C-alpha cells in the first residue's frame, strides 16, 4: 500500500482533510515554517507584534528608527500602528502566492484597536482602512456588543472579518447572524459575495483558563481533566449549530493549551490558528491524524461542567447569553484587559526609541 511522505501531522492534516491551519503570529521565520507544513494563513494583533519585536528586534530596530525620523511629529501610538500595519503587510506578501479570494486561503488577520471595543463606528472605520492595506487582509474585531454591529457593517462593505475575543456559542451565533445580515444587504444591492470570507474565532483554551479561574475563585472541586474540555465542547457545539443553520462564516479554533484543542477538530471544515511552539509540539507528537470533529465530548464531562459552572452554561448553550451580556463575560473582560496591556507594552517599546532617536 502506497504511503505519502508527510512532513508531520500538521502537514498530513492539511493534505488529507478539509481542516486548514494558520500560523498564529506575523513572525516571518515562524510563518515560513508554517507554510512549509501546509498552513494557509496567519494572524496578528498588537500583543503578537509586541512579542515579535521583543524576540526579533534585530530585524525591526532599523525600521522603527527610520519611521521616527520620517514621521517627526508622529505620536508613539502612530508609530506603533505603523509598525503593526507594516508587519501585517509583510506577512500578507509572503502569503500572496497562495491567496485565493474565493476560498479565503492565503489571508492574514490584522486586529483593530482594543480600545475601540465599545464603539462600532471606530471599529468599522479602522476595519475599512486595514482592508485596503493588501488584497488578502482579514480584519479582526472583538466580539462585544459594538463588535457585533461592526461585523455586520464591515461585511456589508465587503470586508472579510475575523471575530476575536470570542469564547462561547452565543457569541459565535451572534457573529454568524451579523455576517448573514451584512451579506444579505449586499445581495439585495446586487453585490458579489464570492470573495467575502468571514471567520469567527473561538478561543478554546481561554475558555478553559476562565473556568479554572472561576474554580479557584469560588472553591469549586471538579475533575481537573474536565476543565481541559470546556473549550472543545463549546467549539463542537457551535460547529454543529453552524452546519444546521448553514451559516457562511467559518469557525476558527485559537488559544492552545493541550492537543485536544487541535486533534478533536481534525476533519471539520474549520480553521486552526496555531502558535509556533504548538506547531512544533504537534509535529513531533504521535497523535494520529483522523476525523474527530463529529466525536461528541463525553456526556459526563458536559453535565459536570453545566452543573458546577454557570459560566460554562452561558458559554455552551446557544441562548446562554444575550449580546448585551458579552462585554461583562469574564473571559471577555480578562482578554480585553490583557490585549490592552499588551498594546501599552508595545507603545513602551516604541517610546524607548523615540526618546533617543533624533
């Protein structure tokens, strides 16, 4: 029997299933590794940019200094956003050879300003600006109340969105419904939707993280292994609903903490945005590449989490939250706080150069 020479499990998944993966970074060396192993996209945000600058400063120091010289009246924030945009464009160029506007393969996500999470107008305006930076841009906005409004309007503008700061089934449904409204508005005006590729992220590991924090805060005892399955359960439930409803948005799994958050989604028509360190781990693992997306999470796990964690019920059940409740959900608050802090740390890096470059 003939066997294929795959470079590793991720390459095998990419070549043999409909499950695609992205590099969860705009680092060029990391993106090159991912592309060699079958990746078809990438993602970035201000925190990722900060981390890339911190680890690869020799690659970017000269450019930061030049921008400071070329933009003598620019603020720290303006220089920071210029770097965010340029690093996304650099990744977009690397992906351009595989870019297919019909399927969405070859896109890179760039994230809007976290501080706009309450303002749909500002989110939409920045999304429109970002979409013009390169033909293969995917625009990330937070799944807050304002974000839901922005998803509809940006989709109507023909922009391929990526809903981030999303952890729950209610958020995923609200994103898909907003996208459908935007697409239908376009259809009513005779506009083409064939090159609009909407994506909704579920940050599976961050849902696990939040429930672990709740268990610590509220002194809840449960089987610790069960807390490794919460995000997987939410993703699978959302996927089932997406298929039933026929939504045109594609789900994307993010925020990896264990191999279930990759292996359990193999075979599904989904995306996985995987950090470099987890790509290396998965590619050296003995995890078998086989279809598991339709395998149900054990009922015992689901029932235990539902019974002991109201925040899991809110995350898992389709009507667990209203759109108005998204902004105050614990994982949303925690992630927006982290993203804001990461952006502030990025600005600090820029400031250190601005104060000495003349």
